[in-house]
C-alpha cells in the first residue's frame, strides 16, 4: 500500500466516523437553537440508541430493521421524558443551572444503562455482511456505505422538515426569537418538545449505525457526545450543512491524527475544540452567515 | 466578622479535637481524611462557581497535575516533598493563569465545554505519557511527608495534616469572600457588565480566582499523593470533576460550610450505600437534577429555611416575618 492509498484509507474511515459526529452535532444544534440549552445528555441518547438496538436484536430476537426502529422510538421517548421532567420544571433556567441539570441527566441515563445492560461491551451485526469493497486502492466495509447513506438521508430529511413542514417552520421561528414566535401563536413548549424528540431520534440512529463498527457500552456516550459538540461548534451551532462539514472535518483530522499516534487520537478533537473556542469563540456563528434553525 | 470567627473556631475544634477522639483511628478515619481533601477541592470550585459564577469541569485536571507533579519530583528527581508541593501549586497556578485568559472569555455552556475539554486533554496526556507518569498502571512509591523525624505515615497523622490544610483553605476562603475581592466577585456573578462599569477589572479577577482555585486543587492533589503514596490516572478523570460539581451544588453554591457538607455527604454516602455499590452513579445524577430544580441553594439553604420556619412557628407570633 503506497502513501496516497494509505491517506485515502484514513480519509475514508475518517469520513464515516465524521458522519456520526455530524449527526450528533445536529442533535446538539437542534436543541440549542430551539431552547438555548447545550444538552450534555446528547451523547447518552446516542449510547441509548446503540444499546437498545443491541437489546432488541440480541435479547428480544427481533429482526434488525425492527430493532432499529424500536430503539429509535424508545430513545425519542426518553428524550420526551427528559424534557418533561428535567428541563421543563426549572423555574429560573440560567445557563449554569441547565449545564448542571443536563450533566445530572447524562450521568443518570448512563447509570440506568449500566444497571439495565451491565458494563460489558456489546456489538451489533453489520447491516449487510462484512465483505470488504475496494475503492480506488482503499477498502470500505458495506457498513461504511450504510453510514454514509443514512447520514445523507437524515440530513436531507431534516432540511426538508425545517423548510417545508409547518412544525419545522415553527421550530425555525422559535430559533430566531422564542418570544416573538410565542406572540404569533406558536406553541413554544411543544416546539421545544419536538426538538428533543428530533435530536434524541437522530442521536439514536447515529448510535445504532456506528455500533457494528466500534461496539457499544454504557459509557460510550461521553466521548461521542463531546465530539458531536465539537462538530457543532466548528459548524457554528447551525442545524444544517456547516455542522455536517464540521463533523466530517473532525472525523478526518482525527483519523489522520490516529495515523501518527493512536494514543493521542482522542485529544485531537479537544485541541480543535479549545482552539476554536479560543480564537473564534463567538465568531464562527455570526448570525448572518450561517443558517440557524 | 466576630461571629464568623467564632463559628470557624467551633468548627475547627469539632474537626480537630472531637472527631479523632471519637473515631480513634481505623477505617472511618481514612474516610474522614478524604472528606478533608474533597472539602478543599469543593471550596476551590465553589470560589469559582458559587462566588464568581464561572463553571469549571476541569478541576480534576488541576488535582491530578498537583498529584503527579509532586509524585514525579519527589520520586524520580528526589525533591523534598514540601518543596515539590509548593512548586506544583505554583506551576499549576501559572498554567491556570495562562489558559485562564482565553478560557474565561467564554460564558456558560461554552465555558463548561472548554474546561471539560482541557480536563480530558490533561487526562489523556497523563494516560499516554507512560515514561513520565507510568501510564494507566499508575505511579507507585511516593514518599510520605515528614517534619523533622515525624513522618506522616498513619491515618491519624495524615488526618491532622490534611485537616489543618483544609481549615487553612477554609479560613482563606472565608476571608477572601468577605473582602473587597469577594464583593467584586459577587458583582461579576450578578452582572459582569455592571461590575466593569463600577471599575472592577472583571477579566483579570476571574482569571485570578481561577488560578487560585487551581492552586488549591493542586495542593489537595499533592497531599493526596503523599498520603496514598500511589497515584493512577483514573482518579483524575471527568467523572471526578462531575463529583466535585455535585458536592458544591448539593452543599450550596457560594457557601464555604456548604462545600464541607456537600463533600462530607458525597464522600461518606458510598460508605453507607455499600449494598447499592453500582447505583451511586444514578444517585449522583438524580441528586444533581433534583437539587437544582427544587433546592437551588443547596443543603445550607434548606437548613436555613427549616431553621427559620422552626424559629417562627415555635417562637410565637412576636417573631420576625416568615
């Protein structure tokens, strides 16, 4: 394998993990834009997706597509419950309180997963076999293609949802100005609940499609969540293309970083996160230039 | 101030005289040493979070850096432990001061994420820099502290050593919060812009208190390293930063004795909940959410509310308004 092939290999596998980060980042952005909250429990939704997928497939013996669907629905339900019982009751929602509550929520959910399914790592079978596909000198697994396909579908889907449905438009209105949205008759509380449903469902899907490649356990949510957040920060908290690009960029950089030193692979995302927060702290999401939903 | 000093003296007497007499050594004393270490750490975080209103999810990193710098300097390079401790605190304080400027420009969620990111980077470096730190398997053989011929090698001796340090930190914090600086910090907490308009150098002050809190954490880390004589990275991970946050929030934001209460509760609770060993993580999570929703002032505020209620109902109708 020569250098350029190797490079292509790193980039391709980086793009597939990057797609996952992009989906998680979208989840962050959707909730942030409708509520102004950074949901630290976002990674836990991703973990729940993967773990529930494993549960329904292995323990209940359901077919993979049904297990997939059930896992997404149950995770979305968790998202609703989380919003209803942890976010909504707060009387004075300062950012600090919200950070503490969502952190509390995230370790609570992690604990629930640990007690329900133990501390072991679990694996899902790939969606359509393990026969590698060679592509311009690099090899891909069919699962990589599934990841790309599902990510693209989800991105197009959310885009259409936000621009062509009445609920989606109402959510966009809340993102621009919650108070004004309320004044023109939009039920802001319902839109907030929608945003939790949407982002927990997207998170769950990300968790399921990555589970066959990286395995899953009760504690994968922390890292995945933080990297998804990093993607959203690169994308300026937009729930559209910029965050997706942020995720892909992060995935590729991390994959190339792992080529140099696998031990420090995880540090790459956080160094990027700090650099962006330091040097473009507010700059990356100047309102005019990026799409905010 | 008079009453404050009296309160502190009472607390110190309770901790230094009554507790060791009552417990006599043994396992519970070992737990109480950890209450001391965690109280110190919680106060460090509380200065930042409760008074200045700035969150940090990277406190475990400063704690870990203090512990590892002490460990490496004394064991690998043969430094005097006390000297190493001072050096560690200064180095960690300087690091916090330097990164404080860009980090504390951020607010709310972004500040939380940035400090968290910093904490994870430090954790990864400690884990991966095996030549220096011993990596995941830990760093053994750290010497105990000693004064002259007295070596702090038992739980009882360490109890006194660590609680004297903790009481020192408490006194420092009490004085700090009642000084001009304390009032300025509270002004920043309420409104940074308003504070600046009043002539407070908010940016510098935030960084200074961040560095101060890092130095306290580093000191706690050094004491921990010399007490346990072994350090490993898992002690200083993200989970511990969250545990510290839980202590401060449960005890009461902005209350020094609250930090002690929170630290004592979170440190002692697992000892009483042995049967529910794995459930403690759920418990922390639920506690964080419930406290923030229903009792944002923490245990200290809850205690005050109950006390006032009792005084008003029992003290008859002539008492103050409820």
